[in-house]
């Protein structure tokens, strides 16, 4: 996969995750929001690694 394909795949997966987070944030307090954002950050890092491994880069 070239860099444009990688970017497209990453953007698609992050958009899905973002929509989930937006739904969750509407019903939780500030501490829980920070926890959820931390989890999103970790998933983002894992996603980049996984896509890179899947594509053999």
C-alpha cells in the first residue's frame, strides 16, 4: 500500500472511532472523558502499527 492508501485507510478507521467517541462523550463526566480520550489515543497508535504491519512496511 502506498502512503495515500495508508492515509485513506487510517482516516476511515479513525472516522469510525471518532463517531463512537462523540456519542459516548455526550453522556459522561470530565474524568471519564479524559479516560476515553486516552483510550482513543492508544487505539490510534495501535491502528497505525497494525496497518503498517498488514501492509508489510
